[in-house]
């Protein structure tokens, strides 16, 4: 077992220093504290056979893994995230998951993601190498970013098991038992997902991998105002017809996906104190919009209020 914390780190630059420590044990990402004058965090890591169990405790903050943090051709890893205590919002693969204690979400560490909590939070990560996970979930791409509620199927039992294991394995298991327990845990998690999350039966592993590639291309180019299904097809060297087929399992048209993701990123940035000096139009145009009127209308349709009202409400929540 390994235990790391912010204790002893200087107050000034503590979140950045913690991010550097976290990167050496987990993944490179950026920590932004909700309270600039105070930030505490703790990371407890155990190894269970091929599975890493990491229990992250943080104060109010956001954690973002950007495209710039991701190393191309690095070993692919997946994280099952259990919200053990508190509440959070997790953005990944174009999906938003609002997590409460006992809920799960699956994350591909090779893709950008964003985690935000408004209060004290404890998250347990079950980190699994790609090759091992596919023995239990052959197409994990279709589950990434998908919320799995604590009341669904076996989720409650799995959450209890993960909490117990993350509390410390020293003296808990007899020598040689960790591999068996890891297999049992992965079986339980995979059963929870296949029982609790709708799947598309005809979707093959190759099709879901292709869809992941399309989503990654969209996320990488979301700020480009010329991004469209035609430009995506050209960029990935796919026919428009095949592109539509690959994207269809998600149940959302590609143009609608692009618009939704741009609006979500605008909404997130509008509530970020670091962007308070920027106008709403600047934020909108930085995410690929080229018409302030179109941005305002579509934003109101999605969020039920004008961008200015949303920013004002976000400032109040942050305070």
C-alpha cells in the first residue's frame, strides 16, 4: 500500500505540486481547487493482481485530463470510478454523468475527461489494462462515460466490494489470492454494466473502436468552426455513409453531437473563474461558433436560460 497526500506541500502552488505527484502514480492531469486559499488531497494505492485500486480524497475542485496530457501510443488503461462519498460531475466521451455515492462511471484514460466536485469527495478508481478488461467487457468503448446508478442490478454489491478492498489490502487476503479476487471483481463489474447499461447487440468491437476514433477526432477539432460530418469523413478517410453507420450506435446524429459538445464546453468555461474576464462571445467563438445569435438561441434551447443568466447562476453556485 502507498499513501500520498498534500501534507507538507507549500500553500502557494499546492494544487500544481499535487498534480505532479499524482502524475507519477496515476495519470497526468490538472487540479484546480475551488478555494484558492485551501486545497487538501490524499491518494491511497493498492495493487490487486493486475488491477490497481486508488482511493482519491479531495476538497472542492476540478480535475481535467487534457489532450496535451495524453501520450500517444502509451499503454491503454481504463478506470472504473466509484463515487464513494460526496457528489461530482464527470464529463467524458461527450457524456455528462452526475454521480452520487454508490454510482459508477467508466473512463478511458487515453481520452480527455473532466471531473468536478462542489464539496469534499472520495472516489475509488479500479484501474484495468486494456487487454485484461476486454476478457470481461469486449467492447468497453460503448460504456465509456456511461453513468451506472447505485440502484441498478448488482451495482450496490459491487460498490460495497470496491469500498472494502480500497480500505486497505494489508492482512485482508491470503498470499496468492489477489489474482482470484481481481478476476471476481472484474466479473462483478462487467455483469453490472451489461445488466444495467443498454447495449447495441449488432455493434462489433471494430465498430465501437471506429466510433471511438470518430469521437476522438471530433474532440480534438471541436474548436474548429469548419468541423462537420463532411470534414470528419475527409479527415478520417471514410465515406460519409460509413461514417454515419459507425456513429449510429450512440443514437445521436453527428451534427447534434458536435453542437451539444460545443455548448457543454462553453457552459463549463463560462463558470470557470479563470475565464470571467472573457466575454460570452469570445468563449462561444473559441469553441467553433461563428454567430453570437446562433449560440445564444441554441444555448437557451439546451439549458433553459440565456448564457448571461447561466454565467451569473454559476458564479453564485461557485461562491
